[in-house]
C-alpha cells in the first residue's frame, strides 16, 4: 500500500522555522546524556562532526569506519570549497540567495525548509571551522578570501587551496579525537557495517565485520546514525575513493528504511578522461577551475590539429555561447550534458573523442602564470602526474564522470528515516540537493548535518523515546549476525571463475551507458533484464579467495559488489518511473526544443521513497509531495 | 610493459614474511602503480590464489591510505607523490621492482603490505587539535590571520598522515608528522592558547608509541609526498623548548 510521507516540517514562516523549532524541541538533561549510547557509522565530514558534537554534549558515542583511521574518509578528497552566505564580498549575497540558488540548482526537487536551514547554518560552519584552525585562504588584510563556483553569480565559496575537504575533515577529525581522548567517543576503525538491527520497529544497533580478524561484532545503542556517503561507485569508474559503497544504507534499506530518489546521480563535468580498461578510478579536476578555464571544442567535427594550432575563430566556446549569463560556470548537470552533446556530434578531442578542452591560456595572459599557479597549482600538478601533460602550455582535456549522489535514504526534517531511531546524514541521505547538487555544497551539508542539526534533533527523539534495555544476546542481534555470516559463507562457497571486479566493471558500464548522463525508456527497460541476469551470474560464477576469519580484501569487495547489484535495479526502476527530466536526471523523451531538461511539476513534484520488498521484487513507491510556498518553480535558465 | 615484482608476503603480525616473485605482464605505461598491482591481483584471484594485500582508497594522493617501499623508497621514485600517483611509465620495461611494507616498530604489519598506523591517531588524540566545542566559535573574520601565516600553516596542514616520513627514517622517527600538526596549529592565532600543553602532550605520546628520535638527516622531507619541510621540525623543537623552559 502506498502512503504519503510526512516530513515533519515545523510550521511558521520559513526564516523562523529552525530557530523556533530549536527553542521548543525537547531536551535530554545534561546528567542523563551519558546514559544514552549512540552509534555513528562513517567518519567523513558528517560522521566525524556528528560524533564529535554528540560527544561534546555528553552522549556515549561509538564511531565506526572501514578505513584504518577516521581521517581517511572520502570527504578528504573534496577539492574546491565550501559555500557560506557571509556576503564578505558585498556582492549581494544573503541566506535567501544561497537558499534560492540551491533550490533552483536542484531543479525544484528538494524540500524548502531543509534547504533554508542549510543556507542559514552555512555561516556558523565557517565560524566553527576557523576556530578549529582550518587554514582557509586569506587576503593580505588577514580576512578570509572567497571564490566563485558553478550555479551562482556571487562569490561565496571559502577554500583551502585545492584541499578544502582535507582541511575541513582534519578539523572534524581533530574534534573527534579530542572526544576520544576525553573518553566520550570510542573509535572502531577497520569495521564494515553489514547489518542494521531493528527491534520492534526501532533501530537499535548494528553488526559489523572486523576487517582485521574477520570476526562479526554486534553493538547495541539507543540510536543509529549512518553517515556512510554516496553510491557513485555503482558505476565502477567514478571520482569516489575505491572503498566507497552502498552497503550500509542498502542493508538499512533492506531492513525497512526507504530509499529516496536513487536515480539522482551527479555526473561531474570536469574529470580527466578515461584512458584505458585497466583504469581503477577517475580523477576529478575541481570545478573551481571553471572560474578561469574556458571550455571549448573545435567548430569542425574531426579537427585533429594540436589545440594551440586551432585559431580562435575555429573554436567553439560552447558553454559561453549557449549560456551567456553563467558562461563556464553553469551548474554541473548542464555542463556535463553540453559536453556529452558536443562529443556526440563528433567534436570531442583526445583519444576516443570523449573529451573537451579546458583552456587557461587567456587567464594566464590576463593574470600571469604566478596567479594561476597560486590558485590551482596542486590541480595542475595532479593533471601532469596523471596525463604527463603540462596544462600551463596545453589546454587540459576533461570529460564528465560520476561524482556525487543526491539520492539516499529518506529522512524527515529531523534527519530521521522512516525507521525510528535511524538517523542519516550527509551524502547518505537524500535531503537537500534535489535533482542536482551545486558545487561547494556537499561540504556545507555534511557539516551542517553533523555539527548543528543532528545534535539538536536526536535529543528530541531520545527525550520522547521509550527504549527498553537491550543487550546483544537479544534474538534480533543473533538473527542479524546469522544473516551476515550466511551471506559471507555464500560468497565464499560460489568458487566460480570470474573476479569480483570483472562483475563490477560490467555493471558499471551498463549503468553508464543507459542510466548515466541521459536515460530513455528502452535503455532502462533493457537494464531491468540485464542487471538481474548479471546478478544471477555473479552468484553462480564469482571467485572469492581466502576465508571469512581473516583479513580478506576480496571478500570485502565481493560483499559491496553484491549489494551494488541489488541496488542498481532500484536505481533503474526509479529512473524509469520518473517520466520527466530534472537536474541530473535527463530522460531523452522529456526535453525542451533546445535540449534542456523538461520538468513535469504537475505529476512529479515529489520525493520518490522506495520500500524494499525482497530482491527482484517490485519495490513499493511512497511519495513525499514537494510544496513550494516561498519560491515558484520555473523553467531553470542559465542563459 | 613487463616487470618482475618481488613482493613482501606476510600473513600476520607474528607470522614470518618473505619476498615472493611475481611477473607483471602487459602493463600499460599509463597505469598507476596500484593499477599494476590490481592487474597482478586479478590474475592471482582468477587462479584462486591469495592476492597481495595493500591499502588504498582515494587513489588521488590525498587520503594517505596507500604507501609501500618501492625499491627501497617510500612511495617509490619521484618527488611529492603517493604510491597511487606513481605511474608505470616511470619504470623501465623488464625492470625488477621490490615492494615492501613500511618498516617501523610502531607500525606492525597486519598483512603483506598493510601496516597498523593507529599510533598516529593516538598522537593526534593527545592534543593535535584546538579545544573548541561546536557552537562556541566567534565570527570568522573577528580574528585576522596574516596571509603569510595562513599559507605557512596550510603548508604544514597538508600532511596526509601516510607514514612515509617514518618509513624513510633510519630511526623510524615520527618527528615530521608531529611537527606538521604542531606547526600548523602554533602558526595560527586560534592555536596559540594551547600551544604549550599541545606540544608536550604530542611529543610524550610520540615517544610512548616507540618511534625513534630525530637525527636531522632529512630523509623524511625528501620522501614526503606533500613536500612538508623539516623547517617545521625546527618549529616543533622551538615550541617544545619554549613549553619546557618558559612556564607561565
């Protein structure tokens, strides 16, 4: 039975919702906080900031990550920056404008109240991070510096060279380690979450595999917070770290948590093109490069001349031509589709014709090489190391690659899923970016969720919850352990011939072709035949070496790929069901005359939240209607 | 390209280890060192053999997960790169490559090329942060930071905690790692109130973990993938002396 979901958005005017709600939400008394145990899975920006803040408040926190140290979570790789409505540049920025840009950038598929709160908190995040010693870029006067990012006409992005994510994460990691030293957070690195434990409909714990000795361990808590990131690695090749996976949120989904908008996957325009089938991942070149770099291809298809020999008049600066108001700084979805379009016309450059130029010659002529080096030096170095080409002299070549997933577990305004006691933060939830995320907004959301939102809302939940005392001998824990163990045994028992990675690559290629930058009904329907067939072959012919009770990286990967093979089907069902184009979800059947995304607000202004009904079974669709009281959805234009 | 690999295989911290020879064949020169190992491992997996365990994650030089001794050098030949940023075109066709884990008492081997670097986390827990609770921060621009100081702090803060400095040092000293964090925070006005307590606690934690001492030979700086300067070790020493001799 379909139900309509209640997001529990507080009443009152938009700009007062969060502050009024915060002032009236129930609290847990300071002396009682230590009686509550909270699990936080994941130690990226959302997870580390949440675990640290909850520890500071006095809760007893258990923090888990699959890496060897919390500092290695993939937030570390974010390059460009973090948005905040500080208006330090006097260029007309405000909380309202950041809110509006984010809603519009998400193509009107996000929840107004959440996005407004995010914009509001953005300013506190910068204060907090500066106080932690994050070495943001500064002007000679000593004040903080800003730069521009895609989808905005103001300069509101704060940055630490090309390593903003690293510096913010190290700040959060420091705060986390301080709580570890204080005894309020216990750290469990090298643990992979394999099951969520639900007791009487309430999330009460997790089962993890200790990746060093292979043993299964159970942990009980009063609430479980998942901050386990996104699922771009379903495409195999993506800009994500190799370990990023869907397992934690997929396991929670299988236990009843709704999965929202899984088809909203962001393909980032500026990545280094694929060079061969040995390749293990794709490397992002920060979007900030589009501030100074100009994107172009030859006007003539098949023009194979060296880029520096193609005269100005024979170049097509297609983003500047098509979108004069935003130029090279159009949002990611728009840029990616335009790049794909010129390559489909045969005007792509580099091996295989899947690439466009990102050219800094004009910027170097205007500002001098030293200025460009100061801003982007590490990115140019990175490009050189990978391609062997010097981008100060030859234009970079870029092509889109899977980068971020807007979809994730459904959460209400409190960041709680439909399963009571299960909170979901950061990229792992679906909440704030709609159908397309703007640059420099992921860091903002992760930290807003972890530092400022969850610590308040989880108190409201705990104050009201009546949670019976439990230990890991409870039948629900024993069942979950048995399930996890059985799955591992099943993987090891196949003893087939094909490697785990070969299945992952094949799945990735299928999705990239038919559920990537553009989708159509025929392709999606084919996928619904191909994915179950591949999954069946996986369970028949995969080879997983080694044993369960040891350090076994093949087994780790096999478990993740098995989950991707289940999840991929849901992603395709969601893409098929959404018969409109919006943001990153581009259905070829639904486009304007000039090839822009054509939304259908009458039929699809909702969040699609899917309920699991068994592998291979049709999931149940629940809808959260999106009501726009403050902004009027319009045809998004960056022209 | 083809290579002969001699790879350290070891089943656990107490198990004996040994170098095992593998052939890496048909490796594209554009492949990274880790992708070369992926290819070798795919062959091992397909034959049902135990693949080589190694740590890796972001594969773009920032997470600090990867790290191995390649022909005796941490992260292999080349300056300012991690193992994942090392490409096979840097090697000669047919070359023999010896691959070993980080070797240090404070970094016990877990399996093959994977070592336990949790000692670094414990050093940070001892004081590698500014003790501010969420929500108590003043307006970000209320404290001005000279650009030169912010840039210098950023140079130090770029440390990825990979452990190459320890692996490069004949004393297995963690001075560069500790110095990077101490310098980053001591250079910023926000970090000054706790500078004394921080440096004493971090140095004590470093010693307790069994890292060796610094004898100023500079291997750490030469092998650091983030080019962190040993000038920060001088800064650490100054901070330490200042904390030891000039109490309040």
